[in-house]
């Protein structure tokens, strides 16, 4: 499933998603960016591209109509050079939001069945391997324990001048992902990366669902 379809599925389970529209040409990109409100992010929409950033498929902080038009052309050109056979459905025009970046994932384990993972984004996952796992289904209590198990938990609590993350929203998102995966056994993998969390909300800014 592409990002847009994956997010719609998350929304059905109460997981908030970014405001976004899919542009099929440069003129729509400019119009949709104005409708959503600058600054915006722009991302290629294609089932054939898993890691959009690696192929030049993501541009952030687009600040005005001229930049939106240029970004549309640049993404199409760069992605087509890296992935000439990829089917591009359009360009996602998405609101820019700030907060703590988390990763929520699920995949099927041969021994335990579907499992769910929570980690703090950036170097906390890639370098420190700061993640927590549970076997699905999980309860709100399980979700709370996963959050507290993170080595970087104090960061979420507002350490070093950071804003405090809304832990209740993180727990709700984890339980919702667990229910979604239980309801849809055809889901082989699910990734929300990032789930952006501030003091009020938790929003899926990017998502990918792979079904059998």
C-alpha cells in the first residue's frame, strides 16, 4: 500500500494523520500547497519506492508557490533518474509539524506471530537501538510499559528544555496499531515513521503497510 492509502487505513483506527493532498501536476501542487498553508513537505507517492528519501523523493520546508513548483519538478526528475521504472501516482503535499519523532512498527515473527515495536526516532533508533517490543495484542498498560522502557524516556518527559510529549496519545496510537494488525491478518509489515508527538497530539507523518 502506498503512503496515502496506508494513512487512510490508520485514520480508520483513530490514528491522526497529517493534512495532505495528492497533486497530479505542478499546477495542482502549487494550489494544494497554498490550501494547506506554507511551509509544506512534498513527497513522491509510489508503491514501487519504499525509502523515498534515498531517491530524492522528499523535500521539506517548501515556503512559497515558486518553491512548490520547483520542488514538484525536482522530485519527479530525481526519482525518475533513480527509479526509472517506478510508477509515480503523484506528489503528496503535506503540512509541516514539529515534535518528538517516534517510530511505531509491526511485523510477523515466525515464533510469536505479529509483534509491535516502539522507538524514538533519529540516532536513538539507528545508533542506540533504543526500542521496545511486545507481542500483539497489547493493552494500554502494555503500551505504557513500552514507553517507560525506552532509554530516552526522559527526553519525552521534557529533558534538556524539550517540550513534554503527550504520553496518553502515544499509548492510544500503539493500542490502535495493535487492533489494526489483529483485525487485518493480511498485514505483513506496518511502519509509522515518524509518529510526531507534541504536548497535545500524536500524528502519523509517514506510513507504510505491506499486505500479503
